[in-house]
C-alpha cells in the first residue's frame, strides 16, 4: 500500500521520501527558518516539517517540581517558558509554506491540539505528522484523520497495544492514507538502541508503509533503514 502526498506515491518500491524536521532550530528568527528550508532543499529533502502549538495549548504555566526542567541546558525553566521559546509562531507558517511551495518542497506539520489542526487546514497542508506522544490522544487522531489527508505517525513512545488502538482509530474514520515511523525517542538516539528490525515488524503487522524517525547523530541508521525496506 502507498500513501500519496502532493501526487507523490510513497511506499514499497517507490523512491525514499526524505522529511527535514525544522522543530525550534530557527531560534525565533524567520530569516533563519527560511535558510533552514533552503538548506533542506539543497540537501535533497522532499519535505519540511514543523510543529504547530502554543505554550497555552501544550502545557500550563506551573512552577512545581513536575513542570520544572532538570539535567539539561534548560534546567531551571518550566515547561511553559520552554515551549514559548520553542514554538514556531503561527503567523510565520503560511509564509514558510510559500517558501516551500516555491522550492518544490512539501510543507506540513505536527499538530498538538484541535485548534492547530483547524489552522493547518486553513493554510492547506497536504499531510499531517503525529508525534508519538500524541498517539494516545484518540480525539486528536480522529480530528486529524477526518481531514482525509495522509498521516505519518511516529511510534517511539507507544506500546504495541497503543499502536493497535491508534491505527484502528485512524482507519475506522475511512482514512486509509497512513504510514508509521519506527522511532527511538532519545535525543540523541544511541546507535545500539535504534532496533531497526522493528521496521519490518511494523510493516508486516499493519500492512502500511513504514519509515524511520531518526534522532541519531549520523546517517548510518537512515541508510541501514532503507536497506531494510524503509520508505520515508
């Protein structure tokens, strides 16, 4: 089975589809965001992906110990302030999509709540990415699937039972345009924890295209995953 993003077939037997993740690497500079998109194009990527949320839609402004960051370069901040700094401003996103359109790159995003899905629908994204943390948010999955657009879903934080429920939820909406990503949710992901054999297992279990969400520090895992049948 293939999925189709902007008339491009993606799946077994098709060329690898490479998605460049921008995340918060723009450091709140739209000029830097544009340069990242241009670099992705020049490196041969097929798509650029963002994350669409605000601090208010993803967490609460709380300073108790459960919301304080420890052991990283952001130690001492709470999650709310971190997400304020990391969020890609919504007013940028239509502009960045135009940059991608001009360069021939697909542009889509990971929404984290229903309002971000509505926003992304207004700007006309051709597909959606679901983060592994949101794989258990069944109402959000139904909302995204109801758009009828292709969905690429990470599985890094999920058990097989949770993946089963998420896949069933999406397919039961009538949306069959689903691909899964094997993901090791560590930043960075050590090579010995990549477990790329999961790609074949997911493909056999669910009968959908399966790719790799790569958090490792070099391209070895990505190259190996293609040899194992990876398509995304």
